[in-house]
């Protein structure tokens, strides 16, 4: 399984891009960054997008991807997967013909440019040669993380999306090879992290202890750029070689 990091920041800032992770060139985990990092040809390779929740920094690249497809008159459709609350928010507040055209009704082919498929937390489904399971996490809006198991290799990846302290996903994801887990704030800002549904480095340590079988590698995502140096210092202080800060533009072999 090949993981390409298009963006992994908890804010948009010079040199930092909102979250989006491309798996095997066709499956996208969240869509905060797309067109600013991918060539036209690479954008046409995207077939499916797993959306963790409806916050803007996780979806803002999707409308521009749809626009690029229709402008190029590509006979191509992209399917968005999400829990019902997330897809409803997209329909009502983004792809609503007011903020942005409703690309679920606009077509350059037989199918609309954008299609939506509802997922149910705890129920697995297959996409792009992977078995996917969504699991509810604790955020300020309804949100899920995803466990992605590649059928051919048997390798497994966990992506939490945005979450504060939570429980069930760590039990469900036991035995994954790599976990992408958010840490938005340094330890001194724990009160704000808890209020906004995020983690600090200290809280990350507590969450990792909940795994039934810990992942071999932990990639930390979603830091606020203003605090990234402090977060990196605190991660080093954990003295856990499994844990590292994920990097925009880097490709990982899972």
C-alpha cells in the first residue's frame, strides 16, 4: 500500500496544506488539498474519497476537483463516502447551487461528476481493492475515522481524522500496521484541545495505551503550524521510536 501525503496540517498557512492522503493513486482520505498538489493526470486518477467529517479543511479541495473535471470535459466520476451527517452537510451547505454548483447533478458522462455513498459506522465495505471500516470518533461534529485493509497485501492503515479522546476505534483497529493520528496542540493547550475535539501529545500517549495491539508505526498529523516545533519537541520527549511527524509531499510504503 502506497500512501502519498498531499496535506497534513491543522490549518492553512504558507507551506502547510490541509489534510488529504492519497492511497495507491486512486483512493483519497479527506479532501482538504487536491488541485494545488496534483497534476491534471493525477487528479483524474482519483476515483473515491473517504470523508471523515464536514469541516472545511477536510473537504475544501473537492469542489475544485469537480470543477476541473467538468471544465476539461472528462468523462469521469468521483464517489464521496461519508456518514449520513457528513453527506447531508455537503449537500445543504456546499454543493447547493449557492456556495458552489451541485456537481451531483452536473455530468460530463453518463454519471454525475460527484456521487455520494452513505457509510454506516461499524459496517465494512470494499473500495479500490481495500476493505474499509468506518468508526465513530469524538469531535465537535459527527465524525469517523477509517481502517483501510488492502486485500492483496493484507496491510492495514488507520486514519483517525479529527478526534479528541475516544475509545472504540482503538479496539477495532488493533493490529493495524500504521496509524495516522491527529495531534493539533502542544500539551500546555490541553484545555483548548479537549474543548475543540482534538489531541495533544500527552493525550496521544493516553490514547495509544488503549490499543489492544499497538501499531508498528504512528504518523502524527494535523498540527497547528504555529505550534509545530513545540509539538515535535514533545514527541521526541516521548522517546517512542514508533511515533513521528508526518510530512507533506512524502510517500510512505505501508
